[in-house]
């Protein structure tokens, strides 16, 4: 998928089920949820630091990462989830690619975040099962959309890496490859 962020937004929302109604619900509950997100961030980084494979990526950066993470989580309950959000999350994924964070860390991290958000939502809204279930579905949708977008960065990096390998092995110049690709595309 190219960097057409409108298209990527629609694609990610279609898989995650992030509807306008769910977006509105996230914003609606945001006033109650956002004040509690710093605690989730603290717990999240405490968990990450206890995982040896993950802690190496955090060395010397935990405090600044916590601030960024809390702002991102607040954005989950603020919106909008438009092409600008998608572009921002794609760039976050791209940063993860550049620091060579294994792709599975993002899925694992999102699971840790979702577990804490589920507990918070149930604690806050558990007395109304239907409403609580709707909020949980909205949280799942927005974190699913976010993860899908961030993983697109890994996909793009993988394709670029494969192209570089092909060019090196074949001895073909990038210019020749681009010309051939363009000629083929027009047919």
C-alpha cells in the first residue's frame, strides 16, 4: 500500500471496525478515561522493562517515551481518526522500523495496552454491560486500526529491503528498474 493516507485510513478502519459511532463514543468517554491514562502508561513501561528482549530498546529513553505514549493514548479518546492520525501512526511505525524493533513487539505491546484499557473500561463502566461492551468494541477498533497502520511501515520497509537485495544481486540500476516498472505499469 502506498503512502495515500486517505486510502490507508479507509483500509485500516474497514478491518478494525472503527465507525463514526465508535469514534464519537471514544470522544464521549474521554473525559472520564483520559485522567487515568498516565497510570496505564506507567504500568505499560514497567511491564516492558521486565521483558529482557524489550528493555534493550528502552534504555535511557523511558521518561520521554512515557510522555509520548500518554499523549498518544489521550488521542485515542480525542480523535479525529483521519488521514492525519493515520500519517502520524505510520510515522511511529517507521520510527520503530528504523530502531529495528521487531514487528511482533508492536502486537505484543498493543495487547498489553488493551489489557489495561479493558480493566479500566470495566472498572469505570462495568455497571452498564451494554454500554461497557460498546466502549470496549470502540477501544478494540481504534487500537486495531492503529496497529494495522503502524505495521504498514514494516511492510513498506520489507519491500524496499527486498528491492535493494534484488538490485544488488541482479546488478540492475535503480533507474533501469524504475523505467521498466513504469513501462510495465502503463500497459
